[in-house]
C-alpha cells in the first residue's frame, strides 16, 4: 500500500518500493518490493514502540512539523 500525504516515522524510497515497467506510453506492470515493504513496516513498528515507551515513562516530547502549501 502506498500512503500519500501522510508523514511516516521512517524514510521511504518510493523508487525502491514500486517498480513500474512501461511499454511506450502505457504502463505494462506495477510491482512492489514486498521485502522492502516489510522492512518499512518493521521500522514503523519499532518507532511506534519507542514512542509508546516514552509516553509510559512520561518522557515523550511531540515533534512539531509544519506543512506549507507549495502552490
């Protein structure tokens, strides 16, 4: 699954995650690197576990991310 417009707690290389093969102007196939996707999922779970631990310990500090419209 590709999630757009959502900040993930890990960096995702979309070129590595999705392989699009073209035939002229048409898309011939779209393949996903499931090993890479599983690795991303494991990293997200690890980051969430760290956040939950910090919340339980009373040490969690929210990271402020500001989004601006680039149009």
